[in-house]
C-alpha cells in the first residue's frame, strides 16, 4: 500500500529552527510537495522537490532523498505565524497526490 | 474574485436532506478536485476532473455525486448522508493533472445530524 509518515505534533521556540520529517512509500514517484495549513484555513503550497537535494525558498527549505524515501521541511527564524499544520504529499505514478496526516507545529515565545 | 471559492462555508443537514456544495476557480486551470478532510487524518481524494471529464473516483459512496459543467465550476451533490460524513470538504484546482501544485478553496464545514 501507499503510505506517508510524518510526526503528529512538534513544538519549537520563536526564532529557532525546526525540521519536520516525512517518509514515504508509494507506487511510483512524480515529486514531493509540502503544504502549510493554518487552523480553519485551506492548505497552501510551500515547496516541490522532484530531484534529490535541497530547495531553498526564504526561511523555508525542503530536502529530498529518493533512494531513502525521505524528505524534510526546514523552517528557520521561526515566527509565531508559522504555527500551523504542515502536510507532506507525494505524487504517485498515476499523478495522484498521496497525503500524510500532517504535522502540527506549535511555536512558543 | 481570485483563486478558488467555495459555498457554503458551513452546512448543517439532516440525514434525509439533499444539498449541494459549489466550487469555482478563477485561475484558468484544467483540473479540479474534491477532497474530504477529517480531524487527524490525511486528505482523502474523492473525485478528480480534467477538462470537465471525471478521471478518478476513489470508491466514494454513491450518496456523493459530483458534477462538472465546465472547467471553472465543480459541484458536489449530497443526499442521505451519514453522521460519519461530517468533515471539511475542500475543493482544489491545478493547471493540469500532472501538476501537484494545487490551489485550495476555503472549504465547506459539513455537519450531518
């Protein structure tokens, strides 16, 4: 079966760095995506990786290792507004997104 | 209006009611999706449309019936729902089926009593 695993909840301090991990097992791979979802709001696209390595976008970076079925989202200089759920999703061989259950990130002052 | 819009934002319905959810995208995208989001569960893909043709139906009960009259509009018709169908229903669109960057509407919070 297809499976995406990510921690249920993480806590970090304002101004610090946090890494959210995601491991996956899917039938085929056409890219890995990270989305942010604030409570009561829609998910919004953050990043996309299809090749191994690190993609940096401002305070957020995303890393992919296809051989290990592993990705992480790195958030630097954390701000209170970064408190949200972070969803990992993989596009399988049928071009369907398979979603993880999300990691709820709590930022403390 | 820009992006993806959904109406209504909140809906309470009895198990014998019939209602419809509406989604409209203003992005010129060719693919549209219905998802169900329940607490602490992964997003569940319900239906996928590409250029107004249904391309995916992930074993969704027949009490959910989608309709895509054109590439900008998507409906989800609901009838004789069960309490376990209470969830957030999200509509999304993407430029094409092979693009994983999806744009979501704000969702309809559905409660079945």
